[in-house]
C-alpha cells in the first residue's frame, strides 16, 4: 500500500487524482493540501510515502515546499506534477529535492508508474521532460565559472595576477587605476579566502585561469 498526499491549489486537479486513485487498491490517498504550507505540515504529521506536488501554489510555492519537506521529512518522496517543462523549472525542482517530474496531462499509467517508482526510491521523469533532460546531458558541457563569487572585473584581475603580472602591470593592461586594481585584489583575496598573491595565483591556475 502506497500512501499518497496531493498538494495542488486547483480543486479540479485534486478531484481528478482522487478519482484515479480510487480505482487502484494499492494506493491510499490519505490527504490533500491546497497550499505549500499545508503540504509541509501534512508531510510531517501524516508521513505519506509520496506527495504529488504542484509548483505554482499560494503562500509557499512548490519549490520551497519541496525543499522544506526534503529537510524535515526526507523519507517522503515528492513527485512534481505541473504545467511547466522548461529546463530552469525542472532543474530547480530537482535541486529542491523532487524525485520525479511529470507534466499535467500525463496519462493515468504515467502517473501510477511515477508514484510507484518514487515510492520505491527511484527518480522518474515524464516522457517529454525525460527527452529534455537526456538532450541536456548529451550536449557538450558548457564551461563552468570556477569562481562565481567574483565580478567580471575581478575575474580579469585574477587571470592576470595568475600570469604573474604586478598590480601596476595589471592596471596598465586593463586601463584601470592602480587603486582600483589594489581594491579588486583585496576583494579577490577575501572572496577566495587566501592571504597572498601566490596562493591566489596557484588557486586560479589550478582552476584553469592564468594560462597564457
């Protein structure tokens, strides 16, 4: 028996899922929630095996609710059921802790298969979402920023510092004042948690910066 809770602010969706699960004796719909906060509370109190979560909900959206449920009730699997299939939304939901992602309009069989899968600890995507995920995984990886905490100007300064240039030379190369370069260098040291130019240069070169 799989205990399921539906979290969606649209009564029509909740009604449809309730009618679907009534046809299957191995799924027990133990509750419903119309807001993100209600979903979090129900996860803690009722401990369903699976929460079917809409992302666009009042008071606390599905992303935040999923993240909080993952924290306070990690044994509860969240299966997203939503209208959005863009890459940003899918990635954000999975990073929040969702174990599955379906689009509204999924067939009965897809929903039942997804509920069973996430309850069993698997990750699952609906067909349309799975195609997008696989396409992204198969695409050449974009170069990741090794120092996302730095500003573009600080990146430029760090790159030249890693090449062994002095602050005066960096100022000349970038057309900046020496004071500006000194300030950027201090900010870089703080953000990278290093104390010397040598440490900063080694760290930068290890991450691929500074190679002429």
